[in-house]
């Protein structure tokens, strides 16, 4: 009950932040439309709706990092966290309340991106549901990174590490470039990070391939999700102990 | 611990690395009284409150809050206290009512009970008319009143108010004072402040804290009485040479230049001696006055005295 109350507050604050919603939902959807329109004139495989849609969706999750980090940093600085820490809330309730709402936002982002992609020709099907197996852990990675950044940086200092994170996720997800063509160190980094595995996994599912073909990618994304979420929780706990 | 005590601190100490923020503080606060912890910035006031609210563990010493040990019973303590932190500590994008409702639900109120309690507090803090406004649109004074209302949501026996009027204009400050005064005798209130006037107006007892140590304790009346012998002389002149100031410093404990002029403080100021001393350096005195010490002066005197020891 307490968790739901606090999670509701977090969701409301994110939802009421028009600039944030524009950046996290409308901007990626517009980008997708632009790339699909470009593809109509200059055929590039990667910009086809079925290929750009997974990349843009993962890219939109990068903004979850900023949502989560900003909320935590602001609550620390404005002492709202101090107020909450003097109530009977338990640590697990805090952590859930500060992360669950972002999964809802991630679902909202997914719905908007997939709807946009479908309108421009991506084939709707059961793959849309199955792809959540990749999308939810990817969102979890971003939420975990947000908790780490929000614990480490003040709200005013966040734009720099936040932007770097967004650029890394955008670049190394392979949403906008085919790493098989680039090769070298860039490809190696992309393969070490989980984002391109998530995008490739979803592309494969949407293309109608069986899930078993991308299980290794799925395990990797889930492992990263658990790692970053755990790190996020540890940083959050450390920060609340030294508040 | 006596049943008449709300808070009992025994040698409570908190260190951050080499810095001792709170140093062996022993204080007892009776139930129903308003107690002010008074001190300059960085004196250790907020750290003391954070330990009492179970946000920080003491490095050594102990404290008992309404019969519960802060190191062992933090869950129980958090159910019976209300805290208004130094910053306004409100959710800016929620409305006034939503902030209060959130706190009510965190404290486990059922929906109907939460609605009633929120209404009571909105009326009490005169925020009913702004209940549906987003908090970011409220004035600083209103946010402080909301912060106080949020601390009161569970009708706690013990309230911690950390600098409740910091940065407010005199009108908004008096509005908060009115709220605090309404609880006198009904709730125990520990407030921190660096406004002497505030401690004087509201408190049953005051402890002055400096560099983590309690340097004075008593009722506001006792504190003023203890330093009633203090005199303050202010001299204004075009220019008072440094050598003259240094000479006065050898005779009187506190000599400093203020906006009003050269201020000399001491328990037995010798008027003629000071005037002769200043004139002997060729200074033409434009204006001279003797001031009655205010509680602010008492506080400054205590803090300066402690600083020189």
C-alpha cells in the first residue's frame, strides 16, 4: 500500500513533466518517422520500420535514465528523501517505489513506438508481446543506471553524465548504424554492451524467427539488467545511509 | 528514563572522519515543551536532529525518544515522530492536497481517514484555498506551512522542526510561529534555529550549540539574565586607526567594526577610558551610544566566548 502510494507519486511527477515526456516519448517517435520517410527515398535496410522500431524503442529507454536520476537527485537535494526516510517506509518499499513507475513509462514508450512503427508498415503480431522479454530488462538496465547517477550527482550536474549515457545507448545499440559494416573496436564495444543484443533480439523476433535463436542475447541482456539494477540499489542504499 | 521526558540524550556524539559534528551532547527535553537548539550554521543542529530521527547513527552515546532507543527501535520511533526538514521537502509537481494525501497513505491511513485528516490539516495551516494548486506555485511561506502539515499528518507526539522559518519574510515567519505556539503543552517540539528572536518567542528552554558542543542552556529569560551585565558601546567616527582598535582589544573582550560603527562589548565598560583612548589617537567622535544587549547579542557573546576558549 505504502509502495503503491509512493510509486504513484513518482509516476505522477514524471508524467506531469512535459519536457521530459516530450524528450522520452514524442522525440523518439518523431525520429522514427523521419528515418522511415528517409528510407522511402533512399532505401537503407536499417531504416525500414521493422528494423528502426526496435532501435528507437531501446533509444527511448535511455531517457528513463534521466527520469530516474533526476527524480532521485531532486528528492535528495530538496530533502524530500529525508522526509520519507523519517517515515515507517522500509528500504525495499523505497526501492520498488523508485523503480516500478519507470517500467510503466517504458511500457508507454513501447506502445507509442510500436504503434508509430505499425502505422508506417511494421508487421504487427505476437512478436510485439514476445519482444517485451528484451525490452523490460533493457528498461531495467536504464533504471539501474539512473539510480546510480541520481545517487552520485546533483540535479544540476546530471545533464553531462546523463547525455553521455543517452549517446552511448543510442550509438552502441545499433539503432542508427550497422556494426557489421563498421567493425573494429566500435563493433567490439557494441557487442560487449547489452543494447545492440536487445535491438538485434527484437529484430529477430519481429522477423518471425524463434526465440531460441536469440536466447544467448536474452541471457546477456537479463544479466546486465540484474547487474545494473543491483548496483543501482546498492548506490541508492549507500546514499540514503549518508544522507 | 523518566516518563516526563520526551527526549534524553546521553553523551551523544557524531563524527564524520576527523570532524566531530556533535560532541558529547547531554540534554533532556520534557514532554509538551518547545525546545530550541540554537546555533550558527554548521554548529551541529541538523546532525543532532538527524540522529534523533534515526537517519544517522551516533558514533557514541545514546538517546531515548519517548521510551525508545534511537539505535535499536528506529521503526517504532519513526511511527511516533513528525519531521519537517530544513528544506521545504515537498513534491513540487503534486498539489498541496496530493502531498498531504501521500504522507497519510505512507502512514497507513485508510482512504476516508486520509481525506478527513488532510482536510483538518489544510484548514489548520490555512491552505484550503490552495489545496488543488501545484506546490511549485505556492509562496515560500505556504510551502513551509505545508511542510509543517506533512510533519503533523500522523498526529505525532514529538515534532522535529529543522529551521522552520529559514529564509521567510517576517510576516510568513510569524504565521509559522502561530502554528507552533498552538501546539505548546500538547506536543513536544524540538526546533533548530539560528534566529534568536524565534527561540526567545517560542521556547520553554534553549540550548546554544557551537562546534557540536552545548555552550549554554536555560530558559530564554535565564540566558538573558546571565548576560545582563554585558554592556555594548557603539562609536562612530570618520576613521578609527587600527592601532586604536588594537589598544581597545587589549582591554575589552569584544571589539569589532560593524555597520553602525566600532562596537565594544564587555561586562564593565569604562566610558571615559574608552572615549579618552579613542580621542588620544586623534579620532573625532561623531556619534556614540550605549545599547541594551538583545538575545542576539547574548548569543553572539556566547559563541564568540566559546570560539576564543
